C-alpha cells in the first residue's frame, strides 16, 4: 500500500521559539518550528516572512485550540502544516533545537515494514518517545512514506 525507506539516516530538528521577539533571530532556512508561546496573526505572518522555507509549525495543544482561524488558514495557504504537541524534556537554555533522533525515524520505518497500520505505529512510537501524534504522522509522511 505504501512505499517506505528502509535505511533512514537523518534526524529532524524543531527550532524552539519561546517568544515573539525570537522570531527575528531565526534562520531563513528553518523548516520546522515549535512555538512555545501563544502566537498572534502578526507573529505567524512574521514567522513566514522570516523563514520562507518553513514546512511545519508545532504549538502546544492549549495554544493550538485558541489559534485564530485566519492564522491556521494563512499557514495552510503557505503550505505549512500546523501540528499540536509539546517538546517534552527540552531545555532551551542548553539548545535552541529539539532534535528527533534518527533512531526514532528508523523505528517508525521498521514498524511500517513489519506491516503495522499507521495508527498502530503512532500509538507505539508515542508511548516510547512521548512525541505528539501530529509530529509522528508528520515524520511518517515526510521521511518514511512516499
């Protein structure tokens, strides 16, 4: 049903942005961002202008529920996926990036190769890694499934 890669050797990184002021300091090459604050419509527009290669924005579930429909639609129009989830155990004072180890991506790929359904893969990986369902599905789509 799906094609997938057997040997995945890349890790994924989310740039953790703790405040609207930090948007000015992010790289224009960022592809994945976790917003650890409640973004306004203007913050979303500034983020897209600052990082035109952005493909995914993750927000905590409580902020996701209160994000304006306009901001959600703007991200969709720009081709940016909005994910809900947290970055458990991340210390921004140590590293501004939350890294998803390549072993997690490989684990997802091997579970798919074993014939597990997407739902079963998400459930197992979520339990083992504490990654959000949305982020696991995004990893599946971007790095494992073709």
